[in-house]
């Protein structure tokens, strides 16, 4: 059925909960790093569906993997063994050195699983009174009740009271404040190495190393939330690898399945057997079709591919580095935050949209999350649009 854009907007407003401030465009197709709206206008995509479409739109190899699995079995449940899930878990453990994987459907679910795993590990070893998790101020971990409670931003702690007990919030890059927050109740510390929704704010390497050392010394589990930073996004398979640490638990999602809903919790040696039969579960987690898509994406994240992402980061920094209206550029790989001097980020986003470029915001910053395999020519073309808008 063909709709006018005005009709689509009306139907959306009438039938879908108004939880999203949608931009004034509807997309109907795409290919790679290009998207097309209802009028046929072309856009360069620097958003990847908020970091989800790792290999862009309609990637051929990814499509073939998904379609092949659709022709075999779409769903059967976790009461049975399925090949794509097993192959994916094996590959993820081999590439990370982690020992076990639990599959869910989203980043919030992955973080819920990480929280549950940490608390059960501590319960099994120390009893019921060691359950608190320290997260960081300005963090974001999801929109379920537990992950909202874990999120260290006050404006997320509204409307849905009471929030879950058992979370403390430490100042990022402040080791002494973290030490003050640790008590006999502390079971884990949960961090994002780059606070994505918090404004693409990287943690200091020294701080991350100190957090890891403190956790190891006190048998406190270290959880790294790699929902946005994982699966090649930063030019590393997982961003914690850039900091030279080994977490006990890693949560990830977004780009893992290349556009399908998927999340995972990776567990290291300490807690590889913590989640036993009946302690956690997911009806759709590790679904064969989604796992097949993830297996295709993950198998392509080799050293050569990651090196290309690092080169594209250099292109972004060089191209935008001398813009007079740019205060700073933060982030790693193809996860970049841009602080502006004399421009409003939301207004820049709107102007870029008019000029055929999709970007994001995070707090007061612009945020760029292009497909990991974006062609250099399209990356440069999109940066030219962005630079022109910023400098106008």
C-alpha cells in the first residue's frame, strides 16, 4: 500500500504510543550507507539505526545468512539445541577469551542479565547481604526498572517510583570516590568505557585500570556495558580491549546482529557457571534466525576490518578537526561525539537532515555512528555536508 507522508504521520500519531520525538521523514528503503524516503530523496546514514546496522542497510552477505536460516527453522525455543546459537557462542568465546554466553534480545536485557549474574555470584559465595552494584554518574544502562535504577542520571529516575534498591553512583574518573562507595554490600562495579547516551564521554585509561585492579583485589565483579561500544564500533572488537583490562562480565547488543534484535552477556572464569538451569532464561534469546545474522556480522570483525575502522576515525578527526565552531571531538572508532561552540546540536541535526545527512545527538553534542563498512567516499561526502552546516 502507498501512503503520503502526511498520512503516515497521522496514522503514527493515532496508533503508536508517542514516546519518540520523530524527525520529519519516513524511510522506505536503503542500501549500504544510503537511505531513501517516501519522496525518493537520498540520505547518507551516519546513525546506523543508533549503532545497530553494523554493516549498513541490506548487506548482501548478512541477508543471505538470515534468509538461509529462515528457510530452515525460524524458532524452536531454548529447550532444544540449535546450530547458529552454538556456533556464535563458540566464536564469541574464542575471540574474547570469555567462557560462557547468555543470549537475550536487547541491550537492556543484556544488562539485566549482567546484574542478575553479578548478584547471584555474590549470593552463592557470600550470602544475601552482598548485592549492591556501583555504576557511574552520567551512565545509561537501559529502560527496564533494573537498568533504569542502574543508570546514573537523575532525570531517568522520575515517574516510575519506586526504583530498585541496591545501586550506588560514583563520579567517573574519580578513583577516590569509587573507593568511598565500596562497602561490605558491594558485589560489582558496572561501567561504560565510553558513556554513549551520556554525551560520548570516554573514561580515562588510568581510571579504568584502577577500577579493574580494585575489583580484582576485593573479589568485586567488573561489568563492562558494551551495548553501544561493542562489536567493532570503536575499532576494537570490544572497547575494554583498548584499555588493557579483562572484565568478569560483558553485556552487548545493538550492532551484534546487524539490524535484528539481539543481546548477549559474556561471562568470564569467575562466573561462567553462575547462571544455572532455571536461574535465568529468554523465550526468544538466541533465536536461530537472529543468531545466524549475528554469526555473519561477528565472523567479519577481524583485525583487518577493525583496522579500517581506525583509519576511518582518523578521516573524521582530520576532516573536522579544524572547524572553528567545533569545541572538541570525543569517542573512538566510528563512535564520535562533537561538542559545538556556537551552534545548537539539535538545530544542526535538522539542517543536516534537510541536506541529506542523518546524524544523532547525545546530550548537547552531535553523535556520529556510521555503518562500520561505510565507503570512504560516502564518509567524506557526509562529513562535507556536516562541516558546511557547522560552519554556516
